[in-house]
C-alpha cells in the first residue's frame, strides 16, 4: 500500500475513534484524542507492513508431476477412508460407482440400474455394491475386476 494511502487511512481511523469517543461516549476531547492517536498509530503500522498479506496475483507454478498423479492420490485416500468407514462408502463412493454404471448401461441402451438386463450385465456382486445401502467396499483387486465388467463390449 502506498504511504499516502496508509496515512490517510490511519488519520481517518483516528478521527473516527476520537469522534465516537466524544459524541456518543461523552469523553472529553483531550482524552478522545488520546484514544484516537494509538488507534491511528496501530492502523498506520498495520497498513504499512501488511505488504506480505496482500494477495499475490501471479500464476501458481505447475507441480512436479501431472495432474493425474494428484487425482490418483486423492482417489486412493478416499477409497482407503471408505474401506474403513461404511457411511463414507455409502455417501461418497457408492453414488459415483452408480453413476459410472449408469453411464455404461446407457451406452448399451439400458436405462435403469435395477432392471433385469442391467443386473445380468453388471453381475450380482457389482449390482449389490452399487445399489445396496449395506454394501461394503470390496478389496482393491476385486473392485478392479468388478469395474472391468463395465468396459467390456
């Protein structure tokens, strides 16, 4: 912040504090100025040395690895949390798996996950994982095998 602007803001704050002390506070002018001067000094210091707190409007540097590594790490941590916590699986992972299965079914001309044709395509275990509120997250190798069913022609 520029020095002129810092001084202006500091004097404005000091005057407002002193004015509020005199008018609604019924404090004598001498004491009101005594209250306003420290407020102005603190404001001046805060505005002069707040430079490091100003936002830096520059681009964030690219990370070392590609974005897919970060996404894979996030996915791995969410799956690890869902394996330990049933409610996280039902609220975070299961809806995403259901959307993935619904998209795969739509590509094949099926509209509902609960239809008999969809159950036959998905298999009983995958259908249970994506629809049952009491389903648990299978181990990673088994989940990968189940999700591979969605990619087959």
